[in-house]
């Protein structure tokens, strides 16, 4: 789970091998209130190579949550492969 990540999972997320850095798309994703709160309140530093818009950008929070979700998918994939 992204909320309880460890060093091994962070290695997989830093590579972003499966859920790449170049092919981002905007999609609506549903979360429970608890999961959304955990994801948005968790401190996060994007992997190197991932370009984020400035914090003042109106879509910054959406981008940040999308990168967190992609990293979570990357960690989950590496854990189960």
C-alpha cells in the first residue's frame, strides 16, 4: 500500500518502469474518503524525471495525486511480480 511504503517499494517507484513517466492522461478515479485522505495527506517527493506543474497551477493537486497513484501501482506491480 502506498501509505505504508518501505525502501524496497520506493526503489521500484523511482524507476517507473511499467507505469511510465511520459504517457500521463487525466482520468477520474473514485476513492473512499479514508483512502483519499491518506493519499492527500501523505508527504511525497516525486521520482526523478517526473515533471510536476508549479504549486500555484490549478491542476497541481490532481497531478500530485496522479503521480502518487502511479507510484502505488508501480510498487504493487513490483511486489507481486
